[in-house]
C-alpha cells in the first residue's frame, strides 16, 4: 500500500535495484536521486500509478533503463539519468500528462515522442549527433506551454554549430532558456522567445559579442555566461540596453579583456 518511496543517495548492492520494487503497485512517488545504481529491473513496468519518477542517479558508468516507462501514463514529473547506455531505447510518446521532463535524449528516444506532450512546462533535451533539427523544431513547436527549456550537447556534438537552424520565437510563455550548445554567435533577437526573463549560456564558444542581441530583450532579468560561453575579448553594453536586468554572471575563466558599459545601460 506504499504511496511514497524516497531512495535518494542509497547505495544498492551490486548496483541493482531489487526487482521486488515492482510489487509496490500503488506507488505515486519514487526518487532514486543520487542513488548508486546501474541496473533497473523490468518489473518497474508495474508502477502504472506513478506521478513522480526521479531517475537522476549517481552513475559514473552508463545505466541501462528498460523500455517500461511507456506504461506509466499518469506521470507528471520524469527525470531521466544523465548517462544511459547505447542499448537504451525509450518510447515516451504516451506520456501525455508530463509537465516536467528532464534528461530527454535524442540518442535514446525519438523526437516525435515530444509531439503529444503538450502539457510540458519544463523540458531539458540532450542533443545527439544523429539529431535531425528540422524534426526537433517541428516537434517542439507544439509545446506551447513551455516555461523553461534547456538544450544540452553531448561531447560528440560539440564540434557542430547548431544555432543557425533554431527559431524559438513561437514559445510565447517561455521565461527561462538554457543553451549548452556550440554556436559562433547568438541567434537574432527575433529568433528568441519574446518574453524571456532568464538566459543561461554554457560552452557555446561564441566569438561574436552576444550583448547587442541580449540587451534588446526587454524582459530579461538575468544573464549567465559560463564555461567559455563567450570566447571573444571585447564586450559592449550600450545605452538604453537591458532595461530590467538585475543579475549578470560572467565566468572567472573568461577571455574578456575589454568591457564597455555605456551610461544608461
């Protein structure tokens, strides 16, 4: 009759989550956050009433996730492992009630699975080398309720400049955008969500100063440039830009040599 089970930070013997977990058929909440586990049992398919599932385990080695999540059609919150092995293939298209999805990988799931997840408000997508951006963009276009969107690269995608193919202006409710993808320059402000309030940029390798674009986003309250987001040496914040900015974070390892802030910026 157990409804809530929190196994955060538990170290499982042999890295195996016991198959008896499948007997807890009334579970609504299951967290394996930070747990040391490398094998998930197929009996998890019995947990059909789960609303919350956190599989953000502490895994140095890739974990195999059996294709059982498709049975959990009541799920509202799903957090997938950061590292999954090459054999992991997840069908998630029936999870139409999801509001929070983290760790979605184009390597382990089809981007078309996102088409029906129209209730999503939070989404983190990990981009693989094989990702078709035209398909990804059309799949994301249906997610009109998104408030937070994060794109993460995998190591093999780091060499490819992606952002030229992206247009995100149709996300009228999007407030937070995180980009950890390679791009030589930030997209034009007309390609970005109109009501964006927070933007986080990581590992982008931008050679062009992003400030002339970012300062035109009238609702921005915070900007974070971290881990070689901008590799140029000169940055200019011009008069009248960033009318609502409250916080600006720049990496300590930045290659910035000259930063001009005009009066009224």
